[in-house]
C-alpha cells in the first residue's frame, strides 16, 4: 500500500504475500522444505501445501518457519514490509496514548571530563589506602 486511498489487501492476499516472502527467505538461506519442517516440527502435508502457495497459512505456521530459519519475528516483518517513512494515523494515536502511560526514560548523566590532576590524586589516595591495609596486616 503506497497511499491512504488504496484499498487494503484482503487477509488471504496478505497471508499469501507473506508466505511468498517467507519461501524466498528460506531459499536464500539455503534451507529445503524438509529442513524447515524438521527444524520447526511441522506437519509434512501442511507444510507442503503452504510452501506450494496453496491455502492460507496460519500465523503460528509462519512464525514457526521464521524461527526455524533463525530470524527474529520483528526481523521477518521488517524484511517483508520495509521501513515506512511515516507512521499510520493509528500508530501515531497509540504512541501518544502510550507516552502518557509510560514515563520517559531517565537521561544518562552528563560525562565530565577527567583531568590529569584528578587521576593523579585518585592514584595517590589508592596507594595510601593500600599502604595502610598492608601496614595493618603486618
């Protein structure tokens, strides 16, 4: 979908498109259907049907295959859809709502440059403490 005026793909069309992307990734990574079936513990008949492009694969099947080929789920969807230049209106609305619920992360403290004199003083203090400890043990 490139604009808000286009009608969205049906769920079945989108599932088929995702399965096509998944088949391509499986091949690019050098896996056979049998490799994926074994790694994901999939039913052979079901996997064969989906890998042929027949039927509408369940999300559980797609995610099992994604995991079996070593991808994180978010990586698969990023590869399948790419990055959008602008978030959808729903995403903007949800982010605004979540920002009100979740406080912003604390800012890290500013780094203060260490001066040579400070380092030398710390080293001298450390030497003094070590000498005192050694003196106590003797």
